[in-house]
C-alpha cells in the first residue's frame, strides 16, 4: 500500500498543506497511518475522502455538514436497505 505525505496529498488534490492540516484538526480528514516520527501518512482512500470533502465544499456544504456526512456510515452507503 502506498501512502502520501501531507504535502503530497495537498498537491495531488490542489489544496494547501494548511487546508489538509485544518481538516485533520477539525477531525474531517484523519491520516490512515502515522510514522514512528509522528509524520502523517494518507492512503488512497484518504485521497478519495479529501476529493469528496472538496466536492461537497464546492457545492456549498458547510464543514459541519460534511463532518456529519463523513462520520455517518449509512450516508456513504447508498445501496443499503433500512
């Protein structure tokens, strides 16, 4: 599995490092892995999550709404029958 540093995920998604750090601080985008030296490392799933966050932001969603959507598993699974 390959991982991306904060700078790499920021560059890949065309946002600033500060944006990635802010989303981490707000508990919206947590790294999948931490190195022994406490370096944040992001997976491909984390990249997809950041892309979703950015799309929802672009569509006008607030960070609070995005956080709710991401944390609520059922909202991410559109094929489930309740």
